[in-house]
C-alpha cells in the first residue's frame, strides 16, 4: 500500500472516530480493507447500529468510551448469517477499533475481553475475529497496525478454551514478539560498527531523541523510506538542531555491501552496521518488516515503534 493511501486511510479513520465521539447518531462507513476497497465500490456491507449515547455524557472522550463499551451490544453471535459473514464482521471490526484512539484505554481493553468471550459461543465466528485482529492490528502493511491493541486480543486469545492447544502456539509466539521493545519500555541495547571501524552501543548516544532505523541497503522499500525521511522538514530541522539523532543500522547484508551503499544515507545521520547481530535469534529485536523505525527518548525508552515516517514527522513537529 502506498504512503499516500496510508495517509488517506489514517485521515478517514480519525474523521469517523471524531464523528461518533461528537455525537453522530449513525455509524459511518469506513472501508479500510486494502484489497477490497476501490473508487468504483458503491455497495456497503451492513453495519451494527451504534448505541445511543446518554445525553449526560458530554466530553468526546466519555462519548467515545461509551460507544466502544457498547459497540457490540446489538450483535447476536448465534446468528451465523452475520457472525460468520466476513464482509459484515470485517466492516464492523474496523469501525470498532477505529474508535480506540479516542476512548479510555481501560475501557477499550475490557471491551476486547467482552467481545471475544461473547464470540466463544460459535467457534467459526471466534476464529474469524482472531483472523481479523491479526490482519488489522499485527500485519505490518495495515494502516491500523497497533501492537498495544493487538496485545489485548492476544492475552485473551491464549486463555480461551475455544482454540485447541496447538492453535494457541501462534498467538503465544506473537505475544512474545509484541512485548519486545514495546512502547513505554527501554529499548534493548546492542553494538553497532561505524564506517571507520569503531564499535558503539545504542546507549552510548546521549541525544535528546534517537530515531533508530533498521534497514537493508538492497531493499527498494528501504530506499524509498530513507528518501522520505531525508526530505521531511520536521525531521531535518530537529536533526540539524541537535535534538534528534538518526541512527541507521544496516542488517542482513555483508559488511562489504553496506560499505558500498553507505552513500545512500545523509551525511548528518549516523551510519551503523549490525556488528552484534541485532536480530539475535529474536531475543532482542524482531524486525517484522524492512525498514523498521523506532523513536527513543534520552533514556532510550521507546516512544514509537514500527511506525511510518509520517508518525515520526508528526512527533517532531510537536517537539
């Protein structure tokens, strides 16, 4: 999916969520399936009616929280014409998670548990929900990817008796992955080598912010992202002003390839080579997509993880 489409989809999601939070009485159709939507599409899958928000709830946050908490009230999981209908469930699932950014975290997390437990009445419906959660919240190509949200689903899924023991192995592995270097925790340290042969650690850097970029110089998508970061106004301003260090660490290629391709990076970035095997068998970092971006604070706490350049740019604009 192109960057432009990602931005458009991001804007649509937030517009829909804001409309509900402000008190819109009906659901808003938001087509976010990257393989199903097109400009020619005119038919819309049916949607659950949004709950009527009590008039005493005035703030956008409280209204959004109420809608999230009661979003699935009208859903009968024994009605397999709906619960097993992928188009119906997919559209409503997207509408549901698009509200999470505006609602209280505790309410969202509780609503996920309630949703999955209600869906346990039908094994096929439950498996469909599990599939949709992975597709939209875990897939690196999804504009709605969010490991925090996906963690809530995974923690409940691995406790469920609806799935066989063998079926819970995959979500258990995924939970281990999303818990690594999660937002709000210190990033794992590692050693990298600079072109002059010096070895440094991530924690040697003392900048206010560090943009950690794992990349493969032979990867066309990596080149596109590097070019976008290079030309971003806010990222460039913060780098030039000394508040942000961009540490680009080359992984998965021979040292000779990295040295030949180092001109790919701007001169004011720090070029590093994975001298300590960053991936390290998945013990410290799991790079599910290339390139992979992390934004860290001065203590190396993760502020953003696996985000597009636009998210880093927005953060830098507020610095």
